[in-house]
């Protein structure tokens, strides 16, 4: 069964500090992993996906199959990064997404 | 391009009543999803359509929930009868094809009293 765990419900950091959001998954096959973000009063939207290997808005995420993790990192957090972040695991057949419980990030000035 | 549209945005009903939600996906998107997001949790997939056919409804409580996408465009999700535990945000999403990026609507917040 697919499962995604985000152990932190809330992360509070100061502007300019590094931020790391943890995501661990359980999946027997070859995973497709995503980070989605929801800013205040906006829709849930894709931030990045592991296969693209991009850095979006300064965020990066590395898939570690040995540790079954896909942690999201940003070296210097900005106030506009305050949002709800969800890690999601996609099925290979049709992008059925299993979401984690989410981590709220609060970047203080 | 216009995004995924959902209505209503908010709905308050009493338990045992019926309710329906509507979703219009992005034009040209063949795949449509309905998710349930309970407060404090991540979205949970209820049903996935490919055009007007159901791809996955394994997590849909079929004794009370139903969904249709008759013409392969817009979709309706119905709950009959509603229970207190159905209080949640119901999200609709669409993608061009099954493995593409999903675009989410604003959601419908349902409160069951």
C-alpha cells in the first residue's frame, strides 16, 4: 500500500534561515514523487516533481530511495514561502496521488 | 487559460440530507479527479475519470457517494445521505492525461450539522 508521512505539522523559521520539510514514503515499486503547495486563499498547486530535477522558487528536493525520503529544502526562506506544503506519491499507471498530511511553514520576519 | 471551476464554494446541510457538487475541468483535460480533504489531513482521492469512464473509485464510499461525468467534460459528485464525518473540503482536479500535472479547483467546503 502507498503511504506518505510528513512528520512535522508546523515549521516556524526566520526569514533567511534554511528550511527543510521532511517526507517519507512507503511504496514497493518505482516511485513518482511530488511537492504541492497551497498559499493562503489560493489553490493547491504543483511546486515540483522529482523527475524534472528542477529548482522552483529556490526549493529543491532529492529522492533518496534507500531512505525512502523526498525532503524539500530551501537554503534561505522568504516570507512569501509561508504556506501549506504537501508531499505526494504518484502511481506509475495513472498518476493516482497519495498525499501526506501536510506541513505548515511559517516564515517570520 | 481558465482554471478548474467548482460550485458551490460553501455548503451547510444537516445529516441525512443530500448534496451535490459540480466541477468543470480545464478545457481539453481528459482526466478528472475528486478528492476529499478532511481538516488537518491531506487530500484523499475519491474517484478518477478518464473522459467519461471511471479509472479508479476504490476509495469512494459507494453506499452514499456517487459521481458521474456523462459527457466527458464536467462532473458531479453527490452524497446521499450525508453523515457528520463527511464534513470536509471537496477538491476537483484535472489533467491533460493521466500522468500529467494535476490542476486543482478552489474546492467546496461542506459542513454537515
